[in-house]
């Protein structure tokens, strides 16, 4: 896949965060799909990958889906 922009990734992480807020959300499935999406859409700058994974970890912890 082509590299994603920061805006693409931030929007996707926001979607994940919003999806996890739903009471009926399958948190494990949502987070699994988020990790897969990040793997399929590498950032243009490799250094950004760590930031995105850290942000996803914060989202995971905030929603109690550790």
C-alpha cells in the first residue's frame, strides 16, 4: 500500500477512539483492525510509526481494552 499521511492516520485513530466509545463495541476486534490498518498503511516518515502506535496504546488504555 502507499504510505499514509499524518492526517490519514490521525483520522483513522480518531475513528477507532470513537468506535470504542460505543457500549456494544467489540473492543478486541476494533483494536485488531486498527493494528492491521496501521501495518497496511505505513507512514511516509518511518519515525511517525512509533508515535502512532503509542497513540493507539493510549486509546486502548483509556477504554480499558488492555
